[in-house]
């Protein structure tokens, strides 16, 4: 490079040739290694110009006029410019010695379309969409690097191979035309560049017969800018790419280390160190990505300048060095060069403005709160949005690789309608992982990892197990999947429906007084419902009760099935040994076979609580409201799945896996049974028990049926209403039922059911 500047200073200071025998200034070789090479011999002619740099004598090839002019010029001085000017044709006319110059492209202007840019705001999120767009910019930079190297080789051939000047300029012309055929991933706005390069290609072809010694001026105006572009801009992009890759890998390693933090034996010091390591890695990745994105965005401007600036210097050098070229090209060429110069300056101005804008934006993005980099920064009271109907972010997916081995892969998940999609890094689009309609989600303990939750299919099959990054993400994912599973997204206003659903649960923090909502007491056998306005019209005397009269304030809620005291007394009554496997005796099997009704439903136990009244179904609705509210407030998502066996004698809850009877209730103790008015999947019943001391207790049990479409246990309530009662209020079981005419035989049997 020092030799280039020295050559430029000698060219500015005077035209005195260097002393005889002095080494000639050299340029970097075409390979860009930085070592000086001499592609020409050292011997010089009498005028101080290398003999290899002299323009070869071209044959006439039909241009006799040009050859004669050349012969005449040998006797009119060193360059023969006097005769050439005196014999120049009038403006607007061309001859064999003075061909007409190429026309300037009509689309050459200072204003060019905007270039594609990477959004700096998306650098921190580092989503697969941003990575895919980044790969497009990287592909464009790689193509530009390859093309720049080829263009530089062509220009250095023009500079180095003086004895092959005609062939070198032809190669340059072809290479300029090849820019249009390059498959740039970001080719927006290159029409101006293509048209300009086309015109330059024509100029090179016309100047092919007039090329001579241009080594010094070509070194400063043509080869040097493209070398600076390659060494400064393209090398910077390549270096930033490597730094970005290292920072990204370091962030992935730190995130994997953070995800492996134990949940049971939590070490605050270790957690703080790992969190700090994650924050530093994330900050480093953010900074490197911002610098990398800015360099790629700036490259889109520099690409246009770097393609035209060397040719601008090349063409001006030709005109300035050869006065004959100034006569060959009219003022239209000067206007074209001015237009190209204005266009380059305009692009340079846009680059400077964009660089300043990106610098300010980069400073604003870096000057953020440290909580942005630190995962799970607010563990105590994170701001959780429970009204989400769509969610996106990184989660750890549990994959089973063997009989006892598993792996956790960090993937990008997002919801689309009722589907859970997954998009690995580098993929163009996401793929379906799980259909969330009618699915259930619950928190699980998995491999001593924090923030794990599991999605279960509507059929009860375990779906996938995921791990969130923080407590906020963990709870928002569960709430979002729970909202989507209820198909809220299909409503006209999904956001309002989600807000209403969660507000209904949160309103149960305090008991609803009679001023807010009043319940009308009704007798089970004397109530008439108006289906149009949902008002309860009692046929007899009725009173008004509020929630405090139905359920005492502060009543504890049980989220697991616990057998009441009477059940243990019934199992051990008479000195009989209880079967530990939950299997009943043959007599009980015979009784079940003789039962009029025997159906099984898949349900999930939500909770139970003591109630103060069983005279109306409103106590079930109030129990449902408080149970769901308590689950939402305390973040309890785990549910016990059971089989609800309904017979004409009792209700039994059977474990779905071990087939052990977890609870059994006689139908005589079931005083109320109802399904939720809005969500038909929610069902509940009230059990009225009396212990040996004569004390009575009432409890409400709330369940969620597995699917909304199957026959839910609401049919039991209809059956209880349709079966006639005896004088003492017991159900009458029917042994004989006519299948032809639907009439009943006489001779019923009383049952304690």
C-alpha cells in the first residue's frame, strides 16, 4: 500500500520518471495475500515506460482509416494529437477513426430504491425467522465476495498484463455484464447498477483499441478502491460472522447449563452464577449480532458503491490520460459520469445517514434493563398475562432416546390457531407438534428440572413434556394452552372471551355477597326452569341465599380425593377384611350385573369442599367457581384422572391405571347433581353423609369430563328425576321394562339407592 501512495505522490508532483534501475512500485497480487509481486519485467524503454506496457500494434482489420491516422501520427510528434484534433469530425457525426460513443442509460439517476435491511430490534429475540433472514444476507455477502474477487482479478489483469491490454479489457467487459447473471439473494435495487455496468461495458469495448500505459492511474483509481472494499468491508463481515457464531454457541452452552439447574436442591449461589453467565453470554451475543447486522446492512450500500466507484475512476483515468479519448467522447459522457458520481454520493449519503441511525438504535437497544438478559429475573411476582390465546418462544422438548435415557432439545415453539408448532433453528417454516383442541395441560415433576409441564391428548394419552425458561414463561404457556384447548380462538372476539374466562376465576378471591349475585332456593322436585332467560321460578315458597349461606367463607378445598370417615366404617363393618386391591366380592359383582344402570365416564378430579346447603344446584355452581378460582390463584394445574362408574346403586371413582376404587358413594347420599351451565365439561354433585354420632356433613365434588362430545354424567341427573320415588323418598328400581311398547310392569322394588 505504501508503494501505491508513493506512486500517487509522484503522479501528483510531476511526470519525471524514477531514476534508472530503481525498483518499480508494486500492487497487492490478485489473491489478496498482501505480498508485493512484479507481474512485469523491470527493463524500461528510453522514455521510462516498461516495454511490456506499450500498447501492441493492432492490425487494421478493415479499419484502414485508423491505421493511416496512426502512421501519420508518428511523424507529428510523440502522440500525434495535433493531427487528430484537426481531423476530428463535426459533433454528432462518426467516422472510422472516431466512432460514436455509447449512449448513457436512461435509468441512471441519483435516487435508487431502498435496500433490504435486517431489523436490529429482532437481534435479541434471535428467532428462527430472523436467522432465516440472516442466512439470506449471508448468502448475498458470499455471492458478493465471490463476485468482488472475480472483478478484482479482472482489474488487476488490466493493470498487470499491459501487453495483453486488449484481452484484459475484453475480460473486464464480460465480467461487468456478468453482474446481471449473479444470483444475489438480495437483488432489490440492482437495476440501476446493472444498467450502469452495461454502459460501462460498452465504454470498455470502445476503448479497447486505444488502451495504453495506465499503470499508475489505474493503481489509484481502479484497483485500490476495490481492494479496500474487499479488505475492509468484506473481511469485516466475515470476521463479525465468526464472532457472532462463537457468541451464539457460547449462549447455547450457557442456556443448556442454566436449564440443568436442579429444582429440588436449589443452590442460590450456583443459580446466581449461572444466571450471570447466561446474562453475559446473552449480552455478548446481542452485541455481536447488532454489529453483524449493521455490517450486513451497510454492505448493501457499499456493494453498489464498490461496483461503480472503480469503474468511475477507470473511465476518468482513461479520459484524463489520453486526450484523444476526450475528443472521442462527447459531453454526454461527462454528464453520464457526473450522474454516476452523484448517484454514488447519494448512496454514500444514505449509508452515512443509515449508519448514524443504526448507531443510535444500537445504543438504545444496548441501554436496556439487565432483566432483559437475565432469565427468571422476577421470580417472586412476575407480571403474568393469563389472557393469551397465542404464544411463541423457546422451550426445551423432552425426547426419549432409549429405555431409560432422554434428551432435551431447545426449540422454538409457537401456536397457530389450535395447533402447537415447532420450528428448529435454520428451518424455513414450522411443523405441527400437537393439536391443542380439547387437550389438557398440567405441571409435572420431570428429571429434577424446573418449570416443566405436560400436554395430554383428549383421549388421555400423554403427549409431550416441555420446560420453560422462567416462571413467567412457564405460567403463561400453561394459561395460553389452556385457553386454546377450550377453542376460544374460534369465537368472534377471542381476547374478550379469554379475559372474561379468567376474570370469572379471579372474582372468587372474595365471596360474592347478595348485592352482587343472589341465589334463589328451590326444591329439587318442584323447580321449573325458564330456558330463555335462565331465571329460576319456584312453585313453592323460596328464600334468597348468597354465597356465604351456601358455602362458609374460608372453607378449605381439597384437590385430591380423600375418603370420608363413613367409607372407612363401611369397609370395616362386621369384622370383614378389606381387600387391598380394591376388588369387590362376587356378591357385589352380581349386584352390579343386576343393576338397571351401569355406565362409565372418564373424568378428572378438580376439587371438593364442605357446603352448608344441598337444597339447590346453585351450591354446585358456587363450588365450581371457588374450586376453579383457587386453582387459578394458587397455580394448581395437576389433576387426577379417574373413571366414574355410575350404577343404579352407587357412584364409584376408580383409578384409571390401577383400577382401584378410590371412593364410593351410595345414591341415597347424592342429593344434588348438575353440570355447569356454560362449560358442559364441568360436572359436580353433593354428598350428604351422617356419621355414627348423628352429625351430618355435606360435601361438593367437582369434576371435568374428558371430552365434551361424549355422554357426560349429566344424564345421571335426568335419570334421578325420571325414576319415581317411594313414600319415604327412596328411588324405585324397575326390573322389568317392556322393549316393544315402552310400558312398565307392575311390581317395583324399593332400593336404598
